[in-house]
C-alpha cells in the first residue's frame, strides 16, 4: 500500500522536502551530499530532504539501508523527475504538492 506523500518545494532555496509520514522526526541521516533522510522514533522514514531540487534520490540506498517499502520507492520515482523540471520555471517561494495536486503554501 502506497502512503500519501506531501512534497514542499522552496524555489528560493532550491530545495524540497518529501513528507512520507505525520510522525515526529527523531533522527536525521545524511545519505548523500544532497539528500537527508528523517526517521521517526521507530526508525521508519518520515521524510526526505533534497538540498538541491535536482538532487538524485538514492533509491537503492533507501531500499537497502533505510528499509523503504518498494511501493513507496516507486512513488518517489514518479515524483522525482517532476520536482526539478516543474519547479525550475515557477515563481519564487514555497509550493506544495499533495498526491500530485498542486496547491500554494
């Protein structure tokens, strides 16, 4: 079962956050130079921070090291190509994407 993700993009900072859970963040781990993973108290991924909008998400590392379910990785694969491409041309500020529906924040 795929969970509902919320993607927030800050075009001013050239960064994005993919929220994968409503749980509080207990720990943050840097998995690449441009990608941080937030874990809840049970070490389940709560979110992924992209320090650059066009940063590559390390899908295999998420599966192997962070134990992200394959359905969630497939959702991330669908989101990822559109983050940098879509928001490069949008106006400055923060934009929020909820399950693919675009809303302003």
